[in-house]
C-alpha cells in the first residue's frame, strides 16, 4: 500500500518525501498488446508514474450500454502498470479534452438541450449513471486498497470553460461517496481566470503549461501558497490538424524546460510521453477562428513515437533525469519490428449509392435533422430529396454544414461544401426535376472551448436561394464494422462517387507497418474489420500506422471507403517508413492556444 499525501507543501508517499515523475499514455489510443511495451519504456526512461484520461464516450458510446473490454479495459491497463512497478494517476472527469471526440463526452448528450459541465440535473443524472459503472471498477485499484492509483482528478481544465463551483463540488462529493479516498486534484492553465474558475479551495490544485516555468509557477503561487508544485500537463509537443503542417518541438527546448521544472522542486506529468493514435472516428477538433479537425495520428512529437520508438526527445529527457539523480527503472525494451509488405490491389468495389439499403434504414423527415436527433454519433449521414424544375442560375446553401458535404444532383457531383469554407454551390435543375443527395461527414466534434456543443450533419436547413427545401429522406451511416462487413462487392468501377474498395494482404511474418494511400483523396480505412481512421490528401499525415497486433498470419482484409475518386490502379502500399508530413517547428508557428494562455502572464 502506497498512500500519497501532502504535508508542509510537499508530496509524501507513505510518509516520505516523494516527487511525481509521470508520463501520459492513453490506453484508448494504444492497442492492448502494446500496453506493456509502452509502460516499460516509460519506466526505462526514469518515470515512476503513468497518467491516463478516461473518455466517457469510449465506455458508453451508446446510452446505457457500457464497454470495458479490449481497448476499453481500463482495469487491466492500471493493473499492468502496477505489475510493472508504476504508480497511476487517473483522470475520469466526465470531460477530458485530449483532442478526443467531443472532449470525451458521449454524442448522445446532444439529443436534448441539456447544459453540459454544470449543475444541470439532466446532465448530472447521466454522469451519475456512468460513475456508478466506472468508479466501482477503479476503487479496488486505489493505493488505499493495495492498488497502484495514487491520485484522481475531479474535473479537467474547468477554468477554461466555466465557473460553476457547485458543479465541481458535486463531482468531488460523487467521487468520495463512491470510495475515491486517494488524493483528489484539479488541473488548469496558469491564469487568474482559469485558476479561479477551475479550482476548489479544499482540493489540491495543479497547473498546465508548455514553457515560461517561473512565470507560470509565480501565477500559481498567487492562488495557492501551500500546494506542492505539480505540472499536471507539461506540453512537450503538440497535436496536428488536417490541412496544416505537422508540429515538432526541439528536443533541447523540451529538456531545458523540464530541467527548470525539476530545479524548482516541482513534480511533473509529461503530456504526452506517448501519444498513440486516434483510431476510428474518435479524433477531436478545435474551433478558434474556424473549425479545425485533428488528424488520425496523435504522435504529438512525444518522446515515444506513435509507433512506440524512442526519439531524440526521449534521450534528452533521460539526460535531464540523470542530471537530477533519477535512474532508469528497468531495461529498455527492443523496438517493435517494422515490415514493408509492398503494394496491395483493391480490385473489389462496392459503390455507396447502391449499398444504402444494406447500410441504413431510411427515415422520412419534413426538414433536415442533425445526426444526434436520429440516434447517431459518428460517421456519415445522407440527406436526399426530390427537386422540382426548372431552376436556373440559383445557388444551393447548406445552413450550416458540420463538417463536410458532397452534393449530388441525379448522381453527378455538384461540388463540396466545407464548414471551414461554406460557399454555396450553383445549381441548375432541369424541367423534369432531379434527385438531390447530400453526403455529410462528421470529421470530429470540437473538444475544447465555448464551441463544445457541436451537433453534426446539417443543423439549420437546406435552401435554394432563400427558399428552404422540405420533405427529406435521411439515412444514418455510422459505418460500424458490422455494417461494413455486410457490404456486397463487385468488380472495380470507376464511378466518381463514394465507394468501398476491398483487397487482401497475405503474409507470414507480422510486424508494424504504415499504409500509404498515394493517389487516393479522402476517406476511412478498415483492417480486418478494425477502423484504422481517416486519411486525407490535404495532409499533413501521409501514412496511417497499422500496429502489428491488428494483422494476422495468412489473409488480411483491407477496406478503403474513398469519398471522391480512387486512383486508376486502386492500389495502396504498406511500407516500413512512417510519414507524418511536412513539419513546422513549434517555437516558430507556435500553438495559438498555448500562446494565448502564456501571454496573459506577461
């Protein structure tokens, strides 16, 4: 039993002074077969603790149906960390941010008009039901019960969103009443507003930042004189958005800031130590001046790459630890093997428009509806209606599209309307009329800030000039592995419409590999029924990481849902070389979000 307490402004573990040296690894971004490898590499670097968020939507994707198996087996991840000799910090806050879809909140919360992250009774009832399932699974793993969990977060960066102290108190009391008798804490950015809104006077507070150590700690000390200094998120890299460069941060810069943190006597959680992957439809998005969806990779330019290899940054961290007398906790595991399997031809084709009845049951609605109103959380949604003609020289408006719509008239592409560039399309309808089909992709809900409430599909209406169009047939297309497995395929067709393309990889040796889709435009990939994530020619990411455990000896199925047009040869390439795209050095492009926070300190 190892009990973390606070005494005279310092952490103590079982009554002895203790410095938390933690690294973030999200179990939900790593295949379970690699949990041990990543945790051992954390310990080998010198860390004594692992930190993870717990995303609500990963465990209750459908209301009332809970999943704690496979990648969702949080209990096994924590047990494994303990077996390796690591302490654990868990952050089960209903909201996690984390560049994760909707900040970890389930999309079905948007079916009603309940308020989020406050003392809304309907919202709290949903949180309570989730905690009644989750917290009893964590309680036996607390250090007070002989487990590895030494600390639990109450809410996440709440001062960046609201100031409902009663809500924070409610969550704290809910954790305590369910048996969370370890150290509780909050974490917020280093500004007056954030530290006022996100903390409770009788709960330990921690601070998040990426640089400006002395300024950040000084601001924290204005609010908390007696708390131990703990950087709950030391941002040592950054995440990427589609259509923007891949962020990197110089290893020496990361090491310098880490040295300053440790020299101040502080504890630290490196966010991230290992980023992992936004598999499936779980990537989030940001909304500053416009909507910016996050890419499939969550490499984060962390000390351990998306595919689990050590980096120059890993070695730089190791050197700083050595300077401060911190030794490796174990031997460094060998790198996982990478294999180039070569080209795979995807010669089987299943056009989306011919498979709609197989994938979805149509719903008749007077007006367009967002997908949440139809019980859908992720994927795509199709809106169809019959237009009367003639119409000449008019414009089609989607009011408003979230997030990207491909518009077809009588099966021919009129054009694409994107949330970040919502330009209308010219439309001409012949005298005999025509069928209008609008395929909308949910590219990830906003995970941070005031635009958190982010319904998907077409949220306001469809109009031609000023005339709203009614009488719609709507098809939800969540594209679950089960529905994709039910598709019927024929020979490759060059149709210029969304289509599923299937091919097979026959292998003997299994290792990690990287899927290149050169010549393909935009879409989603499944490997043996597992949703690998999105690809997009706009970059920066040029190859999708395939962990070896997703493959099997013998025949492996690859399905690509291409939204626009597949290349003529319909081939993909499996290589042993990752490609996250063109880079932008973090200190030059830098992180508007971080800069906005830190500028307030100057």
